């Protein structure tokens, strides 16, 4: 009869305990969901959402004029009357810029990639300087509108059509006729017209 080795009682207890401690293997944790890749477009959308915070959504231009000539005539009249409030109302508001203009302007896209805050600040700074120059040169004078024209081809940007640079011909007392750029780009959307900015070439 072959010899059967005797197992130590302590060894048997240890083996039993080890087997009891081994429960079912925990299920592997699911992998984290993949993160969307960082792109310039995703950054732009995040910046635009932050810029729009607190601004009422708008779907169309508010105020403005029904034609480009009417807009320029209103501008000339307000300039002669030194009506700063009326002149500012002829420009895009911050909400119109955020909801209607910025999403499709080429300056927000590569290779420029200007964020809305920077572009808005730039347009406002240029417009404020241009408005001050125009008021200083022509404000309070009896200005007579003669004609307006925009050079180059119009730019179609989504639902917007943008014109410029544009020139205005006016007559100032006693009978001086001149033509120059008194404002910046002009925007048409849904049959309404406004200035993107009042920047000009007056110094």
C-alpha cells in the first residue's frame, strides 16, 4: 500500500480560509466616455456662448433703415444735427453683433479666429474714433446729401450681405462738394440696413 503523506491540520485550515476569501472577481470598471477633440470651432462656440450670456436673443435687425440710401441719408442728417444717440442707433447693437453678425463673419473663422470679445471691442473702438472725427469735422453743419456708392462686390455671409468700403458725396456751406468714406461696413439683413461700424478715414 503506497504511503500517503499526512497534511498538517494548520495547512488545511489555511487552504480552507484562502478558498473562502476568494469571492467572484469584481466587474471591470467601464472605460470613461471619449472626450470630444479640442478644435478651434469648439473653442469659438464656447467663447460665443460666454459673450452672449445676458444678451437677449434677436432674430432680425432692430431699427435701421429700409435701404442703403435711406441709411446714409439718416446718417448725414444726424451728423449735421450732432445727434450722437441717433448715430449710435444706426450701428449694430451688442446683441445684434452676437446673434446675427459674428457667427458668419470671416473674421471669426480661420485664419483670423478672432473671438467675439476682441472683435466687438475692436469695432467699438474704431467706431467711437470715427464718430468723434466725423462730428468734429462735420457736426453742426448744414450738410446736403448728394449720393452714395459702395466699391467692390458685396460679401454674402449667411443671411447677411455686407457692403464696403462706401463713399458719400455731400455739399457743405457755402457750396463745397466732397466725397469720402464717412463710415465703415454696411450690413443688410431681411430688408433692413445698419452700419457694422462708423470707422472712417477722417483725421
